[in-house]
C-alpha cells in the first residue's frame, strides 16, 4: 500500500486550516484501481473529515480499492454551498491526478457518516450539475460525479428533524449546547446555512437538502445505513432519502439497525450488539423488495462496491 498524506486539492481557506487536504491509501496494482472517498462527519463543526480513512483503507485496500480521506471546510470557516463545492473540487482533483496515483477515474464511490453522510448524499444527487460545481481548486474538465454512494445516517430535510427526535431532544441539546434542538439558531444545520433553519428563506435552505435534487437528474446507486435509535440525526432522515430515491425509480438500498445510535459507522458492520435485528430494503426501477433480516459486514460494503464499480 502506498500512503500519501496532506495532499492539498485546493489552497487552504483560511490559511493553516485542513479543510482542503486529503490523504491517499492506494493498494499496489499493475492496473489502475477504483477509488472510495471517505469523509467523516463532525456536524460541519470541524475540518477533519479525512480522519479514520486509515481504518477504512485497512478494510478496502485488501479488496483492491484505493481510499481517499477527504476534509472539507467547517461551517465556521465557510457556509453552504462551500462544503458541496469542496467535495466536488476534491473529486475533480483526484480524477485529474488519477494517473499519477494509479487510480481509475471512471470508478469513484463516496462514503461518510452524519454530516459526512450528507456530503456523500449531496455529491451523489448533484452529479453532473454544472450549476453546483463551484471553483474550488481551479481544476476544470474532470467530472465531479460519483458512481456509487454510501451515506451513513445522513441529515437530509433539516426542517423535519425535530418532529422525529427521540428523548425530547435532550441528548442533542446537551451535546450541542442548544435549547431548541435542530431548530435552534446555534444548531449545526443553522450554522451551516447561516440562519436559523425555521427562519431561512426557502431558496437558501432547499439547496442544502439532498431531497431537492432527486428526480431531476440520474443518480448513482446508493446504500443508506441508519440506526433507529439515533439521538442526533433521527432515523426518519435516512428513511426520507431512501423513500424518495425509491419513489423516483433510482437504485437504492437501506440497512436499518433497531439497536444502533449515532457514531456507529464502524460498529454497524462489525459489532453483533449494534447490528442485532438489522434488516434491508431495496428498490430499483420503481420496484421495491420487502424487508429481510441481514447481518451487515464489511463484505456487504465491498459487494456493493464490486457491483457498481465494475
């Protein structure tokens, strides 16, 4: 495996920050290898999305996949749509440098959890939309589209979050320093878009909602994982994404975990206590398959990648 860290896909903004850095983990191969982008969540409060990419690489490199741990800017450094422009800039940069690092530019997937799950979903649903490219990094020409997406417990429709929060939002308020849950002006979602989400004009809030773009352009296959007892991003958010993708004829799968809460990206595919009772639903071409029990593992992720990054 070749490891290259601290690659700048764009100049730091502000100077000295990490939001435009990525780390690469590439297995040795005589042929270009498919790439999986990993971007971890932080409620958009930190620029450390490339963390834990080594853990993802430890699982995916042996299966023949390169991993790029990508950071995007935090909400204190820039407001939306900067974060979407960042991930698109990173994807274009990786394609532009594919030959140098032995990557296959035609086979790119993205995965992430929480706000990183939102990033993954946004990258998927806005593929090949020229109005949302931005100019981060200055790389022109290569596409920012992905061929598959794996969002773990992604925020989607911010205005529907509070109605489905467990425990009267006590855990969320305690962790985030808020009093009015996601609707609070200090919530991660409000900080991302620059106004209390209940007071934002629709034309400012809707563009940050992945559901806005579904049904307008082709969307790559999507595998969603969400815990039903998530106290930070309610399960209903992942359900909204799955249901709309399914209703509009896109290929999608959803793994639901009755025992899983938040921050379980790795234990969802390794811990028997977390994945107890897990079940899967799928849809393709407007046809849905009924739920059936599953025991998700890293092989579940790898099989999904093999199917869609051929």
